[in-house]
C-alpha cells in the first residue's frame, strides 16, 4: 500500500520516524484526502481482483495526462494516483513529460517495494517531449534484462513516408514466477480525421512489420508479448476498426473484457488497448463464467466526483486565471467536468487484465498425457 504519513494529524508532528512528501498539506485537505481514499479503496476492492501470491499478475496501462508537466495537480491527487497504481503489479504509463518530478513524487508514495523504468524523451514537435515508463512491484514481478526502443530501419520503411513512429515504442522484459514475457508500451498519433486515421494505420503497419521481421530473424527477445498503451483508436468502419483487425491478423488478440469499452474520461472512445500474443502457458485469467478477467477503472466514481465542484472552487480559481466567472454554477461545473478534474487525474482511465503466472496444473497434466 502507499505511504500515508502526510495525512497524519498535526499532533503526530513530534514523531521523527517518517518523512513527509507534501509538508504543506493543510488539515482540511488531509481530511478530504482520507475520506476520498476510503471511498477509492472500497471501489478498488470491488472492481479489481485481488493479488494471489505466485498465481496471478495484475497488469495495467494508464495514460496519465501531462505527468510531469502540468502544475495544477493538488497534493491529494498524488495519493489517488498512488492508490490506484498500487492495486496492480505492473503498470505501463504513457505521457510522462520531460520533467520527472511527478514520477518521483509518485514513487515516494508507493514506497521501497516499487521501482520504475523510463525511456528517454522523444524530442521534437511530433514526439511532444514525452517519455513512457513501467512501474512495478518488486515483490511480485522483476525486471528481466530487456529494455529498448523499437527503431525502424531503411529496408522496412522503403515506400513509406513514415520513417519512425512519432513516439518511440518502449519494449521491456519481465519475469513473474516462471513466466518470462515482454511489454511494448505505445502511444500512437492522435486525431479522428481521415489523414490522422491513415497516419495511425501506417504507424501500426510498420510496427507490426518490425516485430514480424525480428521474429523471423530470431531477434525478438520473447514471443510472449503484450502490446499496451494509448492507441488513440476511434471506433468505426471508416475509423480504426480495420487497423484493429490488422493487429488481430498479426497474432495479437485484444483482451476480451476491454473490447468496445470507453477508456477516455469523457467516455466516448476506446483509446486505450491491451493486445496479448497468447501462447502455451501465457494466458489471461478467466472468471467462473469463463470470461477473461480485466476491465476499465473509472476513478471519478470515487474521487473528484460530480457534486464536488464547490469543494474545489477555490483551487480551480487559483489556476483559471483572469477575471474568474467560476462563481457562476454553470461555468464552474463546466470547467470542473471538462478541464479541471482531467488535469488533476487524467483524461484517460486505467485499463487492466489478470495474467496467469502459475500454469503448473496444465503443464503437469500435459506432460502426463505425453508419457507412454
């Protein structure tokens, strides 16, 4: 669980055996944060399956809006992000900006059991000065040695106007139990116009071609691969549905429980995806009804909720600028819904699935059947 030392009341100040991350938090903010955390924890208990030692791994992906860039986040928001991240074992993060302050604050709250891997900034306008990262619980999963970016080469891109993806995909290897696998963290070109859809399809085609060529040459670190991240896909036959089918045709299957589920905070599109190349003993867990275990978690059901606008109006005014019209309820509510709350947490929801890490029964049964 994350560290909650900052939320201690003032009378605990005599203690010297803990460090504060946000020493300027005021009593009212601490009480509000604790109340919200209790709701959030109860919601996570219901929506996210529990961790089972040596038998499962909870894998998530989350585009955290402008993480390390925006200065609007309140201290309490970091506790909500940390609480959500801590419910998983391995979290793929997109949109970490050039500065790493937010990431370092988050890691302080997560504590010593957690580590991270982050790539370099993708420079230039196209790259939007972004990084991507992996956060993982060292007691549940370990870094297995692979860390690198998928870089396209001349022979692969002949005949294409694209020479590299706008944001370089980041591939990293992990081990959990006796499962060795790789994650590929992607953040594709945005936009729903025809030109944007076409551009995104080219990015996917080149990425799939690169993975296929590496596999054919024996250069792929492992065949057990999960492609995760913010694909910026729009649903529809004239949008990104054909691109999704191309990913399926290449052998990567979308986690069933995420198909067609909106993942943006406006709940209009399925931007965020998890595609897995399943194989022997590398499978998504299924529940008692036979459905794959995974989903989308909406944190705004529990924290920074509709109805909390008045609670945060002073904080909103502090960043709104100019002559504020936030004293008018309609303006206040519109700004809260469409801008401020997304700048606090994100304009994307975290998505997740349960990976089976102990396939001993299936393995032993198969080996028994092979004996004469």
